[in-house]
C-alpha cells in the first residue's frame, strides 16, 4: 500500500567530511547525508542501502534525526523493483542516469 514503511537503512554514522573523503574515488556510493554534519554509510548495512535510483521512484527516504527510513509512495505490486530518487550526488561531475523513466533527467 501507499505510504507504508518498508524498513530502515543502517550503517555507521560518520562526519560528512570523512564520509565524502571515503567515497571520493568510488564508482558506487551508498551514503545518505543526514545534515551538514553527519552521514550514514549504508555500504555494509541493510539491503535497503542498495536500492536503485529512478527519476520516477516508487519509494522515498525519510530522515528522522540520525535515522533513515524508506516508505512507499504508492501501491507497489509484488516482485517490483523498489526505487528512490537519490537527489544530489557527491560524484564530482554528477552521475549519468539510466533509469529508463519517460521523464528521466539524464543526470543525478
């Protein structure tokens, strides 16, 4: 159903500066910046930290203090891929989007 909590992203909390430095040369980033001081490193935590991007997602992330929860945006059928709109990326020149959505922005 729409607006249902799917779960929580988990991993260690890191200072944003350290987290950005850590992922600077990675092609795949599993990081959620919670505010201007803290980031959640999801690379070794919950499988929800590996949800793919889509410009027309079926889920969204909700930051509550130092926690990140994932919710459905609308009804999702069984065996449908869960997706979120990542928003800004720490990749130096952005990142090409290949989500396939009719309204794809082309870049993150």
